[in-house]
């Protein structure tokens, strides 16, 4: 519908976060090893970036590996790290071509050297891209991010003439600058595939007022229609941020 702005376009989230869950169950359902589910899930990552750009979203953050996922069996963790390394290498060309900047959110230092190297290189090679941000949440935990922010804020306060006064004056928006997400837009919409209705330590700070959308589809089966449905759902919601409807105009 060229030339016509749909309700969805008028009310589009700028930053969407996705908890890409259900790879293991997708594989199990087919009698395949869990790792095959992760492989199929990785292919959807390529597509979802394209669909998001087409939809007009500016930032997409994908929960690829949580702090807690380190507790999984060693072979699965190794397979996931290997997959990340291969993905980072193979996607650089298309990201540069599409103007996609790769960013990282999480405890990068905890990643194995080869995966870390490949991902950091991909970030460097796409650093000039400014059409779209793909934020890979790796070894990410929302509680860990807030704890790291608290350590930073304390170091900053101790450097001020009156540390107690500095901390007293700190606002919620001010504290955000000390978080790993300081340079990102606030997350407007969190989508979780796989049917579970929990946040699993994703984007805790922004989850305060993000809209939540839980889908029953397993991540390897996630389609452009699912994204569209989530965006339609988002567009239909009234975000009041504590106010009442009449105040929003
Ligand atoms: C999400 O899929 C991918 C990662 C956590 C890395 P899962 O591996 O959690 O799949 P399920 O939830 O077991 O089906
Ligand atoms: C959340 O999925 C983490 C990622 C998708 C990377 P999990 O499968 O690890 O979450 P839980 O354990 O079901 O809460
Ligand atoms: Mg899971």
C-alpha cells in the first residue's frame, strides 16, 4: 500500500529484543540433536535482520547466550560458541552491504578467544554502518548488567568531591548511562518465542516498561508473519507509563 501509513508504521517499536527460545525442543520433536536446533535457529537470525529492516525497526537485540547458559552441558556450550564464530565470520559481508552495525551486549571477556575474536572483528568491520543496529546479547544477564553498572557508578561517585551528594543526585535516566546499554535505545518490545512466559534475565532495566509478547512458535520456525503479528500487537497497545489514557494526547 504505497503512500499510505498503516497503523503499524505509525506505532512502531524502535528497539525490539527477542528471546530466541525453543531450539532444543524444535530438534527434540524431530528426533534431532539439540545442536541441530541451534543451527536452524542461527539461519533464522539472518532472516529476522532483513525482516526487521523491512519493517522499519532501528535496533534489534537478540538473546543468543545468557549468563546462565554457561551451566549447560560442555558440548552444547562449545557447539554454540562454534556456531557464533562461524555466524560472525559469514555474516560480515552481508551486514556491511546492508548497512547493519553489529554491537555486543554482555560479558564479552568470558567468551572463548576464537569466538570473541571473530565477533569483535565483525563489530569493528561494521562499526561505520548506520542503517540498522544488530545487538548480540552474549554471555548476557540483566542482573549482571545492573551489578556492573552499580560498580561503575560507585567508582564515578568516589571520584567526585562529595561522593554521597553525587549519589543522592543520581536519577534513573542518569544511572542508565552507567549500564552496558548506555548507547542503545530503550527496548520498546520484547518478543519471546518457545512458549515460556518469563524474561530469563533479559534486558531487565528496560523491561520496566517494554511491551511483552510471548509466542508459542519455536525459534527455528519463527517467520516474517510472526514478526508482523508481534508488531501489530505492539501497535494495538496503549503505553501509559503510569499515566491515564486522557493524559497521553
Ligand atoms: C534457545 O533455545 C537458545 C539458547 C538458549 C542458546 P533453547 O536451547 O533454550 O531451546 P529449548 O528451550 O531447550 O527448547
Ligand atoms: C533464554 O532461554 C536465553 C536465551 C534464549 C539465550 P533459556 O532457555 O536459557 O531460558 P530458561 O532457562 O528457560 O529460563
Ligand atoms: Mg530454552
